[in-house]
C-alpha cells in the first residue's frame, strides 16, 4: 500500500526543491540588510567541498562534516563581509560574483585536494548513511513494506523537510525580534539606522555570514545528496539561479524566496520545454521582474492580504504647505 | 555642561562649512542654532553625531571626548538626532520605527531572539510598552500600526522625534522640526518641546521659524558662512546688528553667486 504511493523520483525532485528553498533563504538573509551578494554559488561550493573532503579523506562522520562545512563557510562569509562593507548595490553584486568565480577556478586548479575539473566522486550518500544506520539498529525497510530505494528517498526527503522547516522557523523568529528590526532598518536607510544607535558593521557582517553559512550548509547537503560534485556545479549559472529565486519570488518577506524556489524548481518538471530553455527564461524573468515588479511576486502586501483579507487601511492626511521663511 | 564644542572646523573638499566654532550647552536648556541657508548648522549636527569626522577641533559630552567614536556609539552615550530631510524607515510601521530607536538600550542577541528566552520576552514587552509611551508623548498613539510613509508631513516630523526619544538621549538634536508644519502643528511642536524639556532632556534646536526659536530657546548661537557670529539670549540676538545683516545679506549674496 505505502510502497505504491512512494515514488523515489518525485521524492528526489521534492528534496532538491527543499535544497533550493534553503539557498533562496540564504540570499534573502543577506539581502535583508540591503547587500546583494551573488557569491552564494561560491559559498555553496566551499560547503560542498569541505564536507566532501572531510568525510571522504578524513573519515569524519557525515553529520559532523556538514556542520563543520557550514560553520567554516560562515567564517569565510564573515571574512568576505568586511571588504563587502565598502561596496554598494551593483558593485557588491559584481565583486561577489567575481568571488564565486575565483573560488571555482581555485577548486579547478587545486587538483591535489579537489581532483580538479573532474570533481569528487563517491562522497558518502546521506540516504545510504541513513539506511545503514537504521540497519545497524536492526531495522530494515522491508519491515514497513518499502524497497530500499524507496526508503532511502523518503528518509532523505523527510530529513531535508525537517531541516528546511527548522531554517525557516529560525529566520522567521529572528526577523520578529530586535535583530530583525535592525536588519530591516539598515535595508531602508543605513545612515539613519546608524544614527539611531545600530551598529551597522556588526549587523551587515552578521547577515553576510549567516547567508554564507546557510549557502555552505546547503552545499554540504548537496554533496551528500548527489555523492558527486565538480566545480561546474557551482558556476555562475547557479549564482543566477539562486538570485532569481529571490528576485522572482520576492525579497521583502521570507515567503518570497521560498515561493520562488518552489515555483521555479517545479515548473521544469511539468514542462520539459522549460527545462531546455531554463536560463533564457531566467534571463527574461529577471528583466521582466525588474521592469514591472522589482519587489518580486510575494511582498508584504500579498502576505497581509493572505493573512487578513479584509484589513482596513488607515491613511494619514498629507501635510500641506512648504515653508522656509527667515 | 552637557556638550562642549571646541573649535570645530569642517572642510568639504574646498568648501569651508565650519570654521573654529565653539559653544557649549548647559544641562536642561534649549539652545537654538540658527543662521541663513548653508551656514553650516546641519554640518554641526553631523559633527556631533560623528556622521563625518571634523577637520579639526573636539567635542566633549558630559566631560568625555567624543573623538573617534562611531555614530551608534554616540547614540549609546546619550545623544540622538532628527533629520532635516525626514529619514524615517518608511516601510516600517510607526511603532516599529520607535522600536528601532530603542535598539541601543536592548541587549538580546541572535540566539536569545530565536529561542525566545524569558529575558528576551520581557525585554520585548518593555520595548512595546516604552514605544507606546513615547508615541503617547508625541501624540501619535492611534497611528502605531500605520506604515510610516502614510503619515502626514507634520506627523512624520513628530515620529522622527519619537524615534530619537526612544534611544533615551540626554541631549536631543532637532534639525528644523517645524519645517513644513502649519501654524497649529508648530504650536503643538512648541508644547512637545516643552514636554521633552520637562523630561530632563537637553535640546539643541536648528530652526528657521524665528517666532518659535525666540519663544522656546533660552540662548541662541548664530552661524553665518560656517562662523559663529553671535551668541546670547533671544532678545540680544534679535537686536544684534551682525545677525540682522547676515539675514538681510542673504539676498545680496544670492545675486552675487
Ligand atoms: N556632505 C557634504 N559634502 C560637501 N559639502 C557639504 C556637505 N554637507 C554640507 N556641505 C556644504 O556645507 C555648507 C553648509 O551646509 P549645511 O547643510 O550644514 O547648511 P545648513 O546651515 O544646515 O543650511 P540649511 O538651512 O539650508 O539646512 C553648504 O555649503 C553645503 O553645500
Ligand atoms: Mg540644514
């Protein structure tokens, strides 16, 4: 019964959608302080390679590998965050895109460690680790009427689901707090928030580091989901893909990039054509969104509308007269 | 003495915005800072709040030098300002704007915020209460949930003051708070400044509305072309020849330029 409902292919698709949600949130966090970073493919690759190398070459347990990879990437993010403070808007975007490319080229050329352009194979697979762990506890998928590959896909999906919910929960909580208010005010007016007593250096670096940590975390998960990584997985098309989650879905509220990630990763599954012309469509989307809805599809108004369909809006009267006498 | 400005000069790549300006502010007073357009008044605020470093000179606050501090550190020390060209967080609600102003008096960090410790909850309750109290003072209680940009001009000016008050300053810097206000709003502003003074907060006021300045300030400092040209009581300033000339001379200067 259960075994007929579980299609490993769909579960895998759903798992990668969850991974994309985490990536979407990672760029949203950094954007939350007004910093547009296109380095998230680079951060993702740092996480992926760190965990792959640790687990493969040093026999570090998978969970520990992922955690170390995420923290290490966050640390790199903080280091990059300092020079990033000096750059604004499109200059920051270009510099971080360059950072991602530098990392990619570094991974291609550091053959001793990364196996160069060929990439790393045989990375411990999250699903199989879960399977062998449960078998060591005396459990076998057959006991609940599942084939091994069904169980593996289901377990991986559930793990990713719990992680994604945890990540979303974490950042919703953070945004409804003193930290979130500081982020929001910096995004709206950096100088004014500084004058109101907010340490903008700290918060901008915090946001940059958190975004990097999350991207590194997603990268490490990616390595253990695919068991194979190469530098070409983290090229600039990936950076654009992550960006488009936030641009298309929206970057005002966390639901924006989540919606963007779900929608844009699901569509190609339904329409093969989209898959072929994916990056052309992304490009067109970027242009269209910038022209017609720069805040993305899901903004505060949409969220309010969903939450309170009949909210009464209080409009203030606008002041009259401009006086400047002496 | 709350604030002591010692020979502050500021040069913006050739433009001498301030030249050796010195004055001081006594505890509890409302000191007016006036002068024609471009006299350097806002620049003086930017020096006090460390938005820019002075080219030379020093500023002392409650007996300690402010040199080398960052703007947010100045705010924490107890000086907060409003902006001449309103700079609210326009997409946040009125109440959230005030809560941001309270930021430097709070201590919860990321983990406490996410895991909602008892201390964090208590602190958030206090922030809400403080903000509502301050909105009450400035008369914006009923607009707490309004998005800041939807307020009228005069209300936005008062929200700027509320946001600054939330940082619990000892010295409040107001940059043309009456600009764009009608007569009734200006009268309300007068009452508000009196109320703030009664809270034992010292005020430095930049304002072009002379009747308001004369009515509310205990002393006035006059700047012209970045130099202090007079200092004294409202009546002595009103009768000061150099001050009158500075104000009348503006048109002449404009023609020359
Ligand atoms: N950031 C800056 N860069 C360059 N020049 C500046 C800067 N800020 C102010 N100035 C110049 O310094 C001078 C003083 O300006 P300031 O804004 O302090 O005048 P103000 O007295 O506040 O005038 P107003 O009454 O019009 O507000 C002006 O000539 C102005 O152009
Ligand atoms: Mg000014």
